[in-house]
C-alpha cells in the first residue's frame, strides 16, 4: 500500500492505523502507553494475527519506557504486568503470545542491566519483530506465487494483507507477488460478515495495488466455485495446531468444505510464528466469542427485531484434512509435515 502503514514507531510512540474507519478515512491512533495498545487491539482498530503480535511487542516497549528510571525489580514487575494485560486482548491469535514471549526472553536476557538499558533492548527487539514480519511476508508471497498458474482466479476470505501484518501481507502477499508475475486474472473477495474485513479492507488493498477483484457476499462463494472457474482459495490464519488444524476468521471452515467438494486447492498462508506446536489439534484452540452487537448492528443501526439473540464466534477451525498446503516463509508444506519443519 502506497504511503499507508498498518502501524509505525516514531519518537518512542506507536501509531496504529484505525482500520474501523477504512476505507472512507485514514487516521492513526497515537499510542503512548501499553494500555492504549491493548485497547486498540481489543476494540479491533488493529486486527490480523501478525499485526497484533507486532503491536503487542511495541506495547511492552512502551511499558518499559514508562519505568526506565525506576529500580530494576519495580520496572520488571510493571513490564510483566503490561505483558499480561496485552495477552488478554485476543485469545485466539497465537502471534500475540509468540511476540510477548520474545519480549520476555529479551527482558530476561538483560539480567545485569538497569531499567534504562532494558528499555533500549526492548525497543530494539520490537523493531526487529516489525522488520522481520515484512521480510517473512515477502518470502511467503514468493513461495505462494509459484503455486499459481497464469490467469488464475483466486478466492479469499477476511483480510490477510498488509493491514493484517506489519506490511505486505500473507494470503494477499501471495496474490500481490503473483500479480507482479502477471498470474492473477481475478480475485473474488468475500465481504466477511459481520465486521466486513473483506469489503472494507481487502477490496481497498487490492484497489490500491490495481489487482482485479470482485466483491461477493460470503454465501455466494459456493455458487462462484461451481460456475466461476476458481483455481484456488487462499486464506490466512490466526493459529495453526501441531496437526495442521487451523483457526481463522469465522466462515473459513465453510469455505474449506466447499473447496474440497469442488476439488479446488485450499491454501493457508501464514508465518511459522502462527504454528502452535503446544496445541495438538484444533480442539485445544480457544475461540473468541465477541459481542453480539457486532452482528446485530451495522453502522450503529440495528438490523434485527428488538430482543433478537445473536452469536458471534470470531473464528472457526478448519481441519487439516481440508487444507491442501500451508504457504510459509520456509516453503510450502502438507499439513502432515508442519510439525516436523525445523524452526
């Protein structure tokens, strides 16, 4: 995306693009404390597993800056309390916990340094995580582009682009790389109810990149798989269990069933930081249940009769058997191999 960043660090403050205002308005939220970062994540101003992890790392850096003149023991307690608060914002996205673990390891590695030195080390680590994410996404894009033939028609769900990461994107990163190789004929974009990440974010990103696309409602996917000569489905992921079961935005599981029925390859594009080897299978992945208001209201207008009960699980689990392959920065792998890859 030209001149637009998902988030950036400047003058010891984190700036987060408010994705709830897209595509009509571009505005950044200035985060001066870890609490500001936690609120931005929890309230969905920032979303996407890799982006959440990067933002949380900067949240820890902000916490350390607040106590850089304090005694070391007091500083450590404050920083770890901040990390705990950040860890409670979005339970499904494993990149959040991966990034917080890296920050904690950096903190532990500064055992003989004062709080000011710890602050500098944590800021450097957060910036390292940020830069690494962009490099990794570009590798994912290159690896995934090799799977697509010329004039491919691809379908995607939710937003797994630059807006879901530090930059470039995972699933959309594949399409971006493939488009550069003149392989993309068309991208079908699921609108992705109820937050409309597909229509508000993915379509906006594809427009910025001048990649041909058509927006469809989620329940049109089966029809276009049957009649639209779709060559592949490519989605992102919020957590991948050791056996390959994958948590992603609600609606992904249904797409995987449709793709399997129509014999369409179903790819999951994600960095290895999304793989959770400590969770054996999808049954162990916590599914975030979000507010029913997000289903009942659109632009602050209720779309159902008063008193209607609604459910909003933010994610669902796609079984490994429905996934053709994982596209990662280390290559393309069948689900059965994911736990055996050298990290």
